[in-house]
C-alpha cells in the first residue's frame, strides 16, 4: 500500500496533479481514470459516427474539422473545441471508430479518442481529459443498452490482438506538448553569421620605363622648382638705419 492511498479524494488529487503537468491525453485499455477507457458498442460504425457528428454540430464551442476513413478501415473524426476555462484556447480532439465482426457476424464498434490542447505551458487544467469525457459520456448514455463490457468483448471478438490493437497503438502515441528532452540527445548548435571582410583598395603604380623619372622624382623636382621661384621673386629687406640726434650744450 502506498502513501497516496491514505489521502482523501485520491482520484481528484491525481486529476489535479495531471491537469498541471500534461496538456494531452488519450483513451487506453487500462487508463489511470475509468472515464478514459476504450468504449465498445454493439452497433455499426455508421450509427456511432452519425451520433458524434450530430453532437459536434449542436454543441457550443465545437466545430468539425474533417471526417475520413484512414488506412485499415478506421473512421476518424477531428474536431476543434474552444475552451472557456482557458479563455478561448483551442483543443484538438480526434475520435477513431473501428468496426469488426464477432463470432456471430454481428458488428462491434470500438471508439478511441485523443485530445491535445494548444497551450504554451505544461498543463491544461484537465481540459483535454474533460473534452474526451464529454463525448464518451454522451455515447454511454445514448447507447447504454448496447455497450459491451471487456469480458464480453474477449469472448465475442475473433482477433483481440489484431486490427483493434494496431488502432489503439495509434492513439497511445499522442503528442504531448513541451516534453523534456531525453538524456543523451544532441544539443542544439548555434549558427554564427560571419561578417564580410572590408575590401581594401590597392593603388597600382605603373612601373617607369628606362630613363623616365618616377612619380616621386617628379613630385620632388616640382617642389624644388617652386621653392627656387619663390626665393628669386622675394627681395631680401635691408636693415633699417638708425640716426642718433644729439644737442650740444653751451659751455
């Protein structure tokens, strides 16, 4: 016996914990909560599909996305739900309906479901689970006389580990948002953008021919000519003459 067995309202406590840690859920043969158990009905798949489509069309906040027959004969119905508790965030719900014949050639329809919440956090407050429970609860009430128990299905089914098990595996692989990366997974590498090198301009000086002065020699000769011209044109000023005037005193 575990310590959690002594906690009052254990099921409600587990639901609260899962509502804060996961944002996707699905049905299975042995679920944590009985409300997420796979359903089977003694009805053809057309009757179950018609009932689900009718509820999606009439329920507020539910809208049909697609309905098609997948590989293996499974009829899939995808819907979108606007969550009031999550302030209008969307929940994607998928129902998988698979019909098989029992030992008496009577139809058995298996109903699976999965739901994923479009939320940027680890938990969705249990909205994905409540969306599945809402539809499965309506099916249980509508076809309460045709619901097949697990013991009856094991007796009537021709192949319990065949197509039904393969279809169940598809719903077991529901994508959970924001899962932690497994240990040993390669780390993401950063992409570095290299800057373009600055182009440097190089002046190409033509090589002088034999006997021709180079550019530097031309510049020096022109500067010397300018200096000589300036000195020739300028006149050197003469020194100023100073005259001293004295007065003779009478003796």
